[in-house]
């Protein structure tokens, strides 16, 4: 597996080096810290967090981690140098990496687009031999686009996360039906405990568990309480689990009767939107087409969905592409994209309903990886 992963990381770095060559850029500096997380470093090296990473136009690389022991055990790069050697300062680490990789003077060196202006000036002052650039739609965004198309290894990780997610959904359904799950906290903490028992790194984000009194919130606040779950009405549970860095993302709605006519209609509308939009999750179809279909279905019932229809999933819970009405027409579904489909409706009196699953776009259509559903009790 180690040799396999080394080959995967080298291929990804080679692909990015090709992009650097096309841009006329000599090197790219990625930075992951508490101030701003960059999953691109894990994508290119396997190192989970807290590091400076430099990759050059010829594909060579230096990883400068905060935790050298961890990096030595799990990461892949041509060189691994401890951050302490550079006084834990990003500018000094970048300068050291460029020297180590013998990047020619006067080369263009790009730093992350999220860099603040004062920090940019520090890089300019600290890298006087180079032409330092910081721009929108640069290297960070190029890496994000690369990550939107999953390779076989990434798909296998998310498939495993989906398998664990499905087992959790079954466990939760049994628990709410037999009464062993009584509160929002019961549901959320069960997910936390059981996903780790199944080999996961943890949850992909803070689990959202909302009984009928709070399910009107798109993302309930706080994310869960000691409140009854589920109570009569519509309850929402939104969660994901991380396997080898890759997260799932699903939402189930629990409908506990008796329900009102309005609640039944809301459930039916969300299910209809889900089923109709799934047909549009296909190769070469503009991603906005599915959003248009959902809005059309809801508009006929004089309802509006207050969020996007979906998004990519992977090393982050929310990745490209964004499946929304504002997406450019040229952004289309491509084989290898792993995206959510999550129509939802929310009402202060009726409560909320969302149905979300993870969908793999294939050459001949799509494959639904998770099996979230509306659970009736």
C-alpha cells in the first residue's frame, strides 16, 4: 500500500506541476495552519494538517511539518524538514524550501490566494530573489479543481465512508423506533462513538440533530441539544464520517406521526425533487440544470428552497462543484465527481425536511453511494 500511495501522490504532484508549467510559474507554496486549512497538502502528500508545502514546476517537493514524527510516518514528499528549523515562520520555511529545491532566482513563486495583504508583504520582503505572486483563481483553486474529480483511491475511501454511514443510518432507524434513542444528544453521540469504532477518523463536521421544534433551521443552532428526538413532527439528522481523510455527507428526516396535511405535502415535495433531480446528475449535464428543476418543482407549490441543491464532497465536506442556480452554464457534471443531492424545505410551524445522499457521477449516469431516506415512525 505504501508504494501504491507514493505513486498516487507523485502522479497528483506531476499533474499540478504541468499546471505550473502552463502558468509560467516556478513553484507554489501551500500553507495549512489553524488560521486557514488547506486540504491540498493532504491531497499531495498525505500529511493531515499544520505544514508548509512547496512544489516546483518539475514536480519536486518539500514538506515542512509542525509534527516531524507524524509526517515521517505517513507523508510522502521528496524532502521532509521540521518546521522548527525555520523558527515556525511560514516565510522562512518557504525560503528554505525554495533553496532546497534549487528554484532559479527570478522565478515566479505563488503563495495562497487567502494570504492577507500584510502577510503578502512579508513574503515579498523575505523572498527578494523571486517574483512573488498572490492571486485569485491561482494555485489553490487549481488544486481544488483537481480534487473535484476523484481518482480510484479517493472513490474507494468515500465508498467505505458511505458503507459505514449506511450502517449508522440503519442503527439510528432501529434506535428511534425502539426508543433507545431519546434525545438529539443520543443520536449525535452514537454517531461519534460508532464511527470511530468502525475505523473512522471522526465525523466530517459537527453532527446536526434537530427535533421538530428546531428543524426549521437549515443548520440548526446549537447543532444538538438534550431535547427530545424524535418527537411528533419532522426531525432532521445531518452527519458525515471521515474514512482515511474522506468524508460522507447525508441527511435523514424522521417523520413521527400523526402529521399534518402541510407536513405530508412538504415531505412529498422534497421526495419528488430528489427523484427528479437525480435524473439530471449525469455526465455533461450543466450542474445548474438540477437546481433549476428543484426550484421549478417547489415554485409550483409556492415554496422556495433556501440553499443550494448540493456540492462536492471529499477531503472537505464542501468542495467543488457547487450545485446551485448561479453556477456557470459551462460547469457540467463529469465522471469522477462525487457530489451531494440535498433538496430541503423549512417552515417555522411545519418544521424542516431535507433528504441528502452522496452521488458518484459515472460514464453512463450515476451511482448513489449512501442511502439516507425519510424514516416514518
